[in-house]
């Protein structure tokens, strides 16, 4: 779970940098283009779903009953 949480923190940080500083910028003759925002948003949704799935207790109180011979 720590790995997924770390990745989500990194993705959220990358998204924040794009929202604050823009998708790309130029300093002198050098230019930098950050990761694609839509790709990062897709990754964010996927990682959030993975975390939710790991933290889900949906089946914890589930029992299986088998009735033989009617």
C-alpha cells in the first residue's frame, strides 16, 4: 500500500506543478515540458481506485452457506 500512496503523492505533486506553473515553460533558450495533465489525471484516478480497493471492507462480513439435500 505504501507504494501506491507514494505514487499518488508524486502524481498529485506533478498535477499541482502544472496547475501552478503551467504545462511548459522556457528559460532563455532552454524549454521544459511537464507530463501531460490528462495522463496524470488518469493515473490519479487509477491510483485512488487501487487505494480504495485495498481499504475496502466490502466482503469482510460475508458468509457462504451451502444447503445440501432438499
